[in-house]
C-alpha cells in the first residue's frame, strides 16, 4: 500500500462513521418525535393511545358492553400493533382511565386503576376495562373509510393512521411528552367551550386568537382548582403557544363555633399527588417553618378533603394560605408548550387558532371521505334495487329462466328486460323514471342479487317497499352530491356535528360542566414573621457550650438557671416570640434564628449547631435580637472592620450569610450595635484609640478597613458612643466610671492609640 492510500483510508473511514452515526441518530430522533412524544393535532393521540383504542374496538368493548381483562387488551395491543413492553402499554391505558389525570377519560376501568395519592394501578390481570362514550366519539366513522389505514409492524394487519375524532381531543384532554430536542405540554380544556370556538372559527375564518378566548376561557383541569393567571398572560400564551398558568387549590374557611375555625381544601392543583402534599405540609409543621400552622389531616373519601388547622384562632386565614401557596404545591404553575404534529408529520409550536384549524380541516376530510363512502354504498344499493324492481316487472320470465335454463345467471344477464328506470351515461347520475317500456340488460351485481333473493320476497308488498327505499336513497344521494360540491354546505354540516358533540359532552355528560374556576390574585407577598406568631414574652438563654432555649415570660436575668455539667450561662436576655436572633460565628458568617422556633425552657434546650450550619471549629461571637433598620459595628481580631446594616445580616437558610471576610488565624471578634458618633478601640496591648464613626465605611460584606494599628497582638474590643457624653466602663472594683476628657486618645482611624486610662478593666473590654 503506497503512502497516498494509507493517508486517505483512515480519513474516508472517519467520514463514513460520522455520516452513519448522524443518519442513525436522526432516524432515532424522528422516530421519537413522531411515534412516542408528540401528539397528532388531528385526534390528539400518540400511537400507543390510538392503538389501544383501536384494539378495544376490535374486541368490541363498547361503552354499553361488557368488560375484558386489561391483560387481554394490552396483550392484543402488543401482539398486533405496538411491539413494545406490555407494562408500558398497560400504564398508558391505565392513565386513560384516571379521571384525576384525564379530563374526559377514554377508558372505563373496573378495579384499582390508581388514585390521586399517587398509588399505582393493580396488575393488569386484576383489572378490567372497556371504552367510554368519548372514546367511541373518537372512533366514530372508522368503518366508513373516514381515514387512511396502514400495515402494522409485521404487515399482517392494518391500523388507522389517525382517528376520525368528532371532538378536538388534543385540547380537551391535553398531552405531554419529551422528545429529542423538543417537548410538549398541553393543558386540558372544556369540550363545550372548544366546540363554540370551532363554530366561531368556521363562521369567521380570519378570527383573531383574542376573539377565540371569548369562548375558550382557559384550561379546565380534571382536578378543578382555581386559575389565578391574568387574562393578558393567558392571551399571550394562547397566541404564541407557549406560556404558563398559575393554579391554586380550592379552599374555604369552615366555622367550628366558639370562635374556632379550620381551612378545608376540596380541590388540589392538577398533577399534584395528595399524599406528598400532606407530607410537605406536615414537614413544615415539624420543622416549625410555619409557626401559625397547627395541624393537617386528610379526611378524603371519594372527594378530596384536606383539613388545615391554625395554631391560634387569631390567625388570618388569607395570611396562612398565602404562606402555604408559597411553600407547598397548593399553588403550582402549569407550563404550556403547544408543540404538536401537523398532519402527523411536521412538529410545530401552534397557537390556539392553528390547533383548532388543524382539527377543523381534519373534520372536513373525514366528512368528505364518509360522504363519498356513503355515496358509493348508495350507488351499489340503487343498482341492486333496480335489479329487484326489474325482476318484479318480469317476474314470470325470471322464474322460467331460473327453473329451466342451464346457466340462469348468464341467461338473465343477456336477456332484454322491461324496466321503468334507466341509468344515464354517468353512473352516478340517475334520471327520473320514464313512462314508456324500455328494454335493458341486467348487470352481474343485479343478477347475483336476484338469484340470492328469498322466495318470500316475491310479493307485491315487497315491490312497494323497494320503490320507497329507492326513492329515499335517490333523495339522500342528491343531498350527498350537493354536499360534495359545496364547501358552504360542508361547513354547515360540520357545524351541526359540533353542536351535537357539545350537546353530548356538555353539562348533561358526567363531569361535562367546567371544573376549574377563575380568580384574580397578584404575586404572593412575603408575610413578616410577626404576622404569623402570637406576640408573647420569652427569655432567651444560650450556654457557653452553645445550648439554646427560650423560657416563657421575662424572668429575672440574675436568676440561677440549670445547665449541663461543666456548662454555664453566656447569653441571657429578654425577647418576644416575634423576634429574630442574629448569631455571628467566628468564621464571619451571620445566622438567623426565629425566637418562635427555639426549644422550650423545660429542659436544657438544644445545640444551636443543630439549627444552623455553624462549623464545629467556629465559635459563637455574639447572639442578639435583630433590629430592622439598625446598624452593627463588625470587626476582626486583626483590627479590620466596617459598619454593617442589620438587614444585610439576615439569612434565609441554615447556611447563613457571609459578612466579614476572615482568613485563619484571623477570626471575627465582635458585632455591636451602632449608637453614637465615635468609635473606641482597645487592643490586646491595652492601647485605646478613639476616632469619628464617619471614617468607617458602610458595607454589606467584605474585609473592611483598619480600625487600629498594632505592633503585636490584635484587637480586643471596640464600641461606639457619643463623644459629648463620654466613654463609660466598669472598673475592677465594679464601679461605673465615665471619662469625658478624651482628647489624648482621639486621633484619626488606623492610629496606634495610647495606653488606657487609669482604672480601665484588666480584660481590656468596654462595658
């Protein structure tokens, strides 16, 4: 092999492999899109659902007939039409029977087909099924050549490409699926509203999407609920085919007497499992994330009934529900993506008008094909009737030929007969009966019908019935011919069919009335903790080892309390249940603790590290009540610090919020409230420096600026005060001293300072 050949061979193989992989993946992607994930815009079904309904039709499982084992149905679907797993087929069929998952169930199930709690259906050998009226409406006309058929996967049988679908099932029951690079998610709607919109679109073909919303108010979910999306947002979603709908539960305040009340939820949002919803609410109660929530009970039987009890009767029900809407699935958002297959081939994100137009065009095709099929059947029957009538006019001769001729069929076909009705040149256009006797021959179809005729039919009465039937068929034929030639008549007929469908599946149909309601609701606002908790006095106690508790009432702060062996008090102060605590760790992070969530004072409390993610190597620097709008002086052991707005220190999670940036061996030293106009710092070297507060920057996070310069050691303490009132501290003898002559220690920020005044505490701490 020469060098050129060696250079070209690998490159050719690489290109061939890339092309092969690309072609095969594209084939797989198209198969997924067309045969699994996206529904057909005409009948709103995917192949598996279409094959399930067709197989049930072949088994004659009508809505008024008997049930058959689900295993038999799924087995026939798998063996004849859908060569995939029987478990997947049964799951798809079971979903079609769930009235909480499908707006208009297509399968009537008998047995355990799952429930709204999320329990799975029983095995297919234990359940039975048949079709519903809605499924029969989708199949109506299938035996009248309404749609095309194709061979099944092994070529032994045929299956419909699409169902006739007498109602817009795509929007009525919705659909969801994920394909390769695209997905679909369509909410269910009310059939009556869809029929009204279709009729309006027939009358006004250029109607705008906004006018269609006068008929289609919005989605209609099988589990009901309250749609709180704004009309403008819904209009935009239906116009573009993409958008979302906010859906809330239906609830009411139930009065229990004596001022007691509870909230009862009777409808939950679509696709929410009730059992998981109850578990989530119970978790909020256990973790005390909703202090105003007392208890939750599931009292559901046939209908949904969730009972939510408040902590106190003084709680506002709207406040409680708003908090539940924010933190649970009592409010959800259904994201709509109306991505469907147009004509069963082309994926497209369609607007409401485009989907309805695709359905109407399909209904017109079905009407034309069914009319043509009926016309062909009428022509065949008219031909047979003509033969019968001719036989009655020449009855004696017909009997003679049948009795004595060796080949009566051939003789009957070559005989010239007297007839009172002839066919024109066009086989489909009949003329009126002629009064004169006309001689004509019989066709093979007519002769076969005569020979197969029963002797009991050779009566005068039968002849009269035949003439009446012929006249009726000719009248019906004329109407069909007129329909096939007039689009206006076609759309009129479709309008009549839609009205019949609306009547069939309207308010008189089970669950035919609208289930989902509409209401106005803005964005859920954050409810302050004070609005959720009864305001009661408590005393917060935190030990040196970090065990925290809340004693009822404001007790004497000098009172002796019990602690674990080797432990003692560190923080003790009065607070209220509506307060929040700010805890600063030596790692520079701030953590937030609601007082209402603190353990009671009967025991020793709980470790604070179980409530927040304070690392084991980090110590508690300070614990204090949060003052909204206040400011804190924060500083590190290196002498760096800044002024922090307290609101920036509040954390929403257990992980806290990083405020003061420190790096080992430097640690956070203090966080004290800002109450004056000057800052006093003292180092471990007992040098004191005083400077104006406005020399410190106000920051939300950072390392800060240098407060005091040290040759050795670091910052011991700092405090803010009013210079005019002087600096106060407690001397070693326990007496309070105030120094007003502070010029010797006052300088600019970042200075070294001077030795502390006589009588300054030995621990280098201010009061």
